[in-house]
């Protein structure tokens, strides 16, 4: 074994968006950084690549919280190059009749005729009740959404609520808490203001708006309330967006902003984190070892026990981290289809949940001239045979968009774990500090706020905060 001992202030394990943002920020704080990525390219789940002339992303992505969220903070403070964002659009459900926007307030929900009228009334009452209980601190938010639902709803309605739960937590409504649906995910938290409650009448003479405005100032609940719109994803304005040029434009903005002092090595899998006493002192790959004062790990925290000695109670906690497996099917279409004449995403079709996005509508250069690229993502069961999951998913697409099979000229499958931890009722999040001194964690299994890239950005901000507290920065 060859030992090329090197001195770094910080070694970052993993070159996904969390690792790259960590490298960018820490180097801009004057640290000498080495980043090691096991794959042959950086980016992890945040990248794009070509398949038969179509530029597919690593899954359909909406970049959220852009107005004042964590990624915005990182971009404003550390980026030299900015990605150009295109307004995201709307969220829809698809029925045989076409697309219907997901309602953006309780009033619209009542007229959301995709679901039976009786169910809509029962659901809006349940929402109103949950919101009122939340305002008065009487809500048991940890109970599963399923338990909170009124009894006797139709299968379609359960199916719809389940789709929303999967969308927000990666798990079913039996594993997703009421809190997560009401405000936990913060998926669109900075994008919807309390004006959505205007003209929602509670009872004759009492308006929600006045009740809420009153309570807001009293209990400073504004942050929570604006995110009540888990079922109200349509007033998103510029808060959610897609990067023009595809997801890799976001990655490139981070890479172009990276100071030259950061060393990035791909094809370098870290096999162990080296320790001395209680301190992390570096890392080793199969061929080399590197010394550093600090190690930041951004791979699966669940896999951390494989590369460093940890206390058994901590290892036990890590084993409870819950994950979801997803299947994305990218379809390159010969021609543009009227069914996909929108920007945004569709999150449900009667009979099944998926998340679909026609990404070439944001930037025509993503598909060859006159053609269209659409991605469909499904949550799949890892216990099932992958081929049968693919077949089931394709059948649902054909059912939702009749005639699509004649238009397909490119099919590309991706099987991924979108978040390193799903936000379930008993799911564990590791936080940024580990039991090993000078070993910090970042990534989507360390912070439960929001999701995806936004959550990755939160995790990096948390890590910076902890390092400041520990007088490292
Ligand atoms: C289908 C799909 C849809 C999604 N939709 C959205 C969305 O709409 N909005 C959104 O914001 N996000 C979305 N996401 C999630 C988002 O892409 C991820 O949350 C984000 O990219 C995770 O970044 P990360 O750096 O934390 O993890 P990763 O991307 O997993 O990066 C970790 C990196 O560490 C490397 N690594 C691990 N272990 C080692 C080791 N021992 N040595 C060296 N390297 C190692 C891995 O190879 C990897 O490159 C979606 C993801 C998928 C798959």
C-alpha cells in the first residue's frame, strides 16, 4: 500500500451537492480542502447526462425555497456564478379529462372535483380542524396522517392523500405524520403567504384570515402557517424553479464558483476514517491515505459504521434511518404532446402516484429539435422484482397518457434513493455532529427540514454553524 500523506484542513467524503457545497463554503472560509468522490464524476444525485440526444437529469427536480431559503443564502454568500432559474410552474393531478391544478386554498379544495364532493367536504373540515388545533397548540402532530383522516372516504381520496404523503415524506400516509403534511416538509414554505386564507370563512362572522393574523402575531407561528400549504403548492411564483440548461447547470454553478485551492479527486472511495483517540485525523482509500484536522462525511450516514468505529447506541440509532427507493423513467418523445403542454409537475393519476415533469419545456435544448423529454418517478418496493416494478410503472404511464407509446423513441431507467433519509414518524436524522470529535456530517440524512437540494443546503448551513460554535471557523 502506498501512503501519500497530505496535510489538509478539511477532507470531504462525497462529491454530491452536499459535499460540493461544503467544499465551496469551507474553502471560502480559508480552509485547504480535499474532496474525495468514489464515482468517476462529481454530482451524485444532482447531475445531467446525455442519452440518445436527450439530456436527462438524475430524476425530475424542482429546486425549492429559492426566494429566501438555505440555497439562496449559500448562493448569495458563496457563489461566484449563478445558475439561471426558470419559474417552476404548477402542480397538477391528471384524470381521464386532463390536468387539474392542485388547489391552493381550502376554498378551492372544496371545488376540486377530482375527488367526490362528500370527501372534499370531509377533508377540508379535517384540514380546518388540524389547522385550528395547531394554532391553539392542541394538535397531536406526531400521529400518522392516516389516523387523522375522517373515516369512510373513497378509495380515490385515500389514494390521493397517499400520493401527497409519498410526495412529502417518501412514505405512505401511515408512516407520514400530520406535522409533516402541515408544516414539516417546508417544501413551499417561503412561497405561500397567509393571503391564501383570505376569504376562507370559518363560521358566519369569523374569518380565518383575522383569526390567523391575530394568532400569528401572538405566537409567531408565521413560519409554520405559511407552510400549511402542503396541499397548496400552486402559489409558488419564483420560489420554486428549474435551472435553465438542466440540473447540471446548478452543479456547474457550484463547480465554477469553487476556488482553485480545492482539490477534487474522483474515483476515490473512502474505506476508512482514521482516528486517534477520540479525534478524526484523516481518511484512507484503497490506495492512499490523507491526513486532516477535520473530516466532513456526506455519504449515507447509515453506512458510516462500516468506515469508522462508533458507539453501539449510536450505531443502533443509525440503523433506524428509513429510506425510499425510486424508479425514474425518462421518455424521449418524437414530437411534443399536447398532454405535456405545461411547466411544473403532475403528482397523481387515479390508480397510482407518480411525479412527472416535462423538463424540455423549460429549455428546448434539452431535447433534439421538435422533440420532448418527460421524466416520471415512482416510489418502488425494493422487495419486489425490478422488472415487474418497471412494467407496472410503464402500464400506469400508458393508462394516464393514452397514445404515448407511439411517441416514445427513447426510454431510460434510473433506480435511485432520492433522499438519504425519509421523513417518517419514527425515522432518525443524525444531525451534524458525530460521536467522533472533528468528524462532521452533512447531507439529506442529517437534517429533516424541507427536501432534496434545499435540505442538503440546510445541512451545510448547520455544519458551518456547528464549526463556528466549535471555534473551527
Ligand atoms: C428521482 C429523484 C427526484 C428528486 N427530486 C428532487 C427535487 O425535486 N428537488 C430537490 O431539491 N431534490 C430532489 N431530489 C433529491 C436531490 O437530488 C438530493 O437530495 C441531493 O442531490 C442529495 O445530495 P447529497 O450530496 O446529500 O447526496 P448524494 O447526491 O447521494 O451524494 C453523495 C455522494 O457521496 C459519494 N460517496 C458516498 N460514500 C462515499 C465514500 N465512502 N467515498 C467517496 N465518496 C462517497 C457518492 O458517490 C455521492 O456522489 C431528487 C432525487 C431523485 C433521485
